């Protein structure tokens, strides 16, 4: 799938998120959708082009440096994206029909089902919609751990990346200690070993929960995971972010 360099750079600047194709996506446990993770090397040498040397040498020095840096920027941008693409066209993190942040917060609070970690007595939970197969969700999980004494997170599994997403989400929700199970799962995802083993069976009610969460995700008209919706503690304003964040950025985003 081809996207223009500027599109890929802009996509990367929006933050770390997962981007995949939705053709044939099925939120059920038998989903056979193939993930297309754009995890490219950070450093990519420029593609050889006929007469490229002579053409580049005629440019001002700053332009030649820009051309050499472009592949590196593309690599960084690619590593920072995990979301949906339809019909081969690049899509923004949120569609034009996405709900306003306050509406999204209320809808997720009313309909989303996940597991809670952190400061359980905190008044305003931080909701995170995630796909168990998304490595950027794993990064956000790890980067959020230091904030658990101050923040209550509700992690809500959805399924759109591939056939492992739904059963692994069900396994996380069904675990006797979901937080501990999630930690082991994300460690495996980030190590490139695919996450926790798939469960042999899934309770119908848990399968229904994953399906409902995915339908909620689609109703929000969001294009990327992890998708974070929160009330900033300092301002009281509802804020949203499609993509992973480093710990410092996450703390500022949440107002802690």
C-alpha cells in the first residue's frame, strides 16, 4: 500500500498508534484479517534513482540534507502509527464524524467494558481502548505504570487487527488478575513473540463483550489505537489522544 511521504510524516506526528487495513475485518473470534504493521527500520537509505546524484548535487546544501533526512523521518513516522485504513487511502486518527470529546467520554463510560488498574478511588477514570495485538498499546501500558498511584485507568479491549485480537482480549478480561495477565501479554507483544497463548475456549458472554467494545470503537469513528479519553485533572477538560505517549507527555496530558 503506497502513501505519500508527507502523509506518512503527518501520520507519525500524531503519536504512536496502530494502523491496519479494515477490508474483511470481523470483530469475532474467527477473524482472519491480516495485520499490516508499518514497523519499518528507523534508518532507511535513500532509494536509488536514475541521475539522482547529479540532480541532488545541483540543489542547495540544505535541500540535499533534507532529501537525505527524509527516509529517516519516514521510518520514525511509520513506527508511530497503528490504526485503520480503508480502500487503500490514508485516513486521519479520527473521522470527521467523530464524537466531541465530552460525548466520547460519556459514551465510553456508559458502554465500555474493561479492567481497572491504578488509583481505584480516583473520581475520573482514564479510558484506554486498545487492541491486544497493537505494539503501541503495549508501549502505552508500560509508560503508564508509574502513574498508577495517581490515576485510575480502565483498559477496554477491542478487536480489529487480526484473528488473535479477540481471543487474547477475552483472555485478559477472563484472567483472575487481569493487570498481571496484561503485563505478561504486553511484554510478549513488545518482544515480538505474539502475546499470550490463545485460550482453548472463550465464554460466550466475554466474546460478546469484546464484540460490543469493538462496535463502540467503530461508533466513536476513531481510526487508531490506543485511543485515550480522559478528564484533565487540572483543567477538568475532556481530552482525547489516538496513539501512545511517553510517561512525561501522558502525565501532562492527564494533568498529573
